[in-house]
C-alpha cells in the first residue's frame, strides 16, 4: 500500500482492503439477523477487495513518486501540472440523503489527499469533510479526530460500522472511493498503468467484475445499495486479460466512468 500511496491506481479499494479481523459478539449478533446469503455476499466483496489490494501492493513504485525524508512524494515535474479534475468542495452542499453524504464524504477524502500531494489548498476540503462527518454522525467515527483520516484506519472503521448497524453505508463509502480513484487514474491511464503487467490487469479486473456482481446481488437486501449497483454496472466492461487490452477498455469506458462518478457523487 505504501508504494501506491493515496493515488492508489485504478479501480481500487486499497483504502477498504483490510476488512477482516476478529468478530466481536455484537458483530456476530448483527450477522445472525441477516440472511445467510447476504452475509456470504458481503464476505465475498471483502475477500476480493483484499485480493486486489494484495495484487497492487506487489507492483513497482509509480514513476511519478519519489522517496523522501517524509515518505513518498511527487516528483518535481509531476507537481508542476496541477490536476483540474478534482471535485469542488462545494459538492458537499448538494448531498441531501444520508447515503449521498457518505458517498461525497468518501470522494472528497480521496480528492483532498490528491490535492495535498500536489501542494494545492485543502482548507475547503477540510471544512466540507468535517461538516459531512457531523451530518452523518456515525458512531464509527467517534475515535477519529480528523474525519479526513477515516480511511487510514479501515479495519476499525469496518468493524465499528458493522457493530453499530451501519455496515450498509460502508458499501456506499467503498463504491464512491472505487469510482473516484478510477476516474482520477483514467485521466492519465498510460502513466498509472506503466507499472502493471498482464497478470495484474487480468486479476484486478476479474475481481472488479466479481465485486460489481456481488454489489448488484447485495442491492436485493438493501434498497439504498441499488443506486450504487446501477451506477457501477456499466463498469463491468473492464475485464481485461492484458495491459494493452486494459488500456483499450479504459479509453472506451471514459464516458461510463464519468457517468458512474456523476451518478454517485455529483
């Protein structure tokens, strides 16, 4: 995970990969109230997210990252061109439902980190993230002083949301993060995919398709997941067996990725 930093490359849910861990009594009781199939679907999503994370963590360091005293940072050349594709913090004002607030909170977390690494102002992001965190008032956030760091403690976040009966909103967070990172990576896919090999392209996109199918089935149990499943469904076209094929598919899917982003966040 350190190699890829906050620019976690494509389709990724590196931020959501460490979802395992020991179940507490409260977690087990909550799962007993679910159907067996729903529990299995959620377990499948977690497993495939873990597998994607493991695959990506084995890839070489991205060429525009360099190791410094403070950790990984962008090269001087990369910092010269600031991204113009990040969400405005004002998108937070458009969120009305709880699900929308979770999704926008997730996306703004991603974009704030991108802005920070490019040495762009992040004060507006901080304010928007803090307001959204206060609005959702999720007990899982209670031990997190800075809402913009929620994805740096993913295992605790997942387990706390499960215990507090808000695990359905974890999938909202995860879906928005996947789409936002995919959208960002696809702004310059040649650069991001330069560290991929055919095995990684095949494995990652296969698991993405499996996850999308699982989220679609999960929507049968949680109506609020249905808009997420509908938004993500067109991304099933990303099912490559080689890097060249993945590049072609990403180029062809640009509009679909942008539409998924708009459906979940804008």
